[in-house]
C-alpha cells in the first residue's frame, strides 16, 4: 500500500532522556503552494531539537512534511506551523525549525523559528 500524506506525528521513547543531545533533520524536497499565485514553493526544511521524553519517528515526519504539498501557505506561517506541531507532539527541551525557501520573485527567504523563543 502506498504511503499517504498525514498530519500525524508519531513518537517513541527517548533512549537517553538523562542526556542533552541534539537530533538534526534536513528535508531538501519540501514543497507547499504560494497562497497568492497557487504556484509551488520549494524549500529545505532543517529541524534541530534536543529531546526530552520522546523523539519523532522519521516516516511520520516525512509524511507530515509531505502533507503541505497541496496547501497554500506563506513561508513564515508554514515554518512556524511545523515548529508548533513538533513542540505539541514532542515537548522537546529545545527546537529550531529553519525554512530555507528557493528564490521567488528575486528574493531568497529564510525563516527561523525557535522554542523556547529566546
């Protein structure tokens, strides 16, 4: 059965909750739609987090990111939405989500969202 996009983020227990360590992901094939024109926007999404009690399962993260492909979203909104959803699912000690969007209209956009936001 083929995989389908999903907004569900699955987790598993952190194997070393006593230690602060960082997990990093990079998704160079992220796409969403420009809410003004309906044209595709392409980005690299970078996630770096220090887990507390749980970690995100990779296939669910892939399907979650895939779920934005047919959704219109401003760069700022989609980057912050990814951060909010990961914070809700994981309750990490720290997390940073970077949306590095390809040039659109001659402008390269990079959005950085952090939790806690210090």
